[in-house]
């Protein structure tokens, strides 16, 4: 009859191999999620940078155009600033719902 050690040795080796494989799989999944998150972040960051540059240029042009129509260039800048102040107020009021939607999207992307 075989000893207890010889009976459990293959089982322990298989459990050890399973543990190593599970750890390796976890590492690969982590790398996959991290690379997906970082690549999405960088591509969106570049999009935001270029859109911001375009919008700043457009806002300066609109402010100068409105100022030209009204006779004083600073009037156009006041109007554009007031417009963005109004948008900022609306965003401040709707902040909780926007924050919740963004949070849900981040969690969904991490878990999928």
C-alpha cells in the first residue's frame, strides 16, 4: 500500500500548478484592463487637448467679431464670458447626475 505522502504528492503538485496558472491569468487580465484603460485615457486626452485649442481659438474669434459689431472689443469678451458663466452654472446644478453617469461608465469599463 502506498504511503500517504505518495498519494498527496500529485495532488499538491497539481494544486501548485493551478495556483501558478491562476496567478498568471490574473496578471494577464490586469495588464489587459490596464492597457485598455490607459490607451482610452490617452486617446481621449489628445482629443480634449485638440478640441480645447480649437474652441479657444473659436471663442477669441467670436468675441472679437461680437466686439466689432458692438463697437468695443471688450463687449464681445464680456458676452462670451457671460455665456460660459451660464453654462458653468448649469453644469454646477446638474453635477450630481453627471458625476454618477461618469462613475458608472468607469466602473463598467473596468469590470468588462
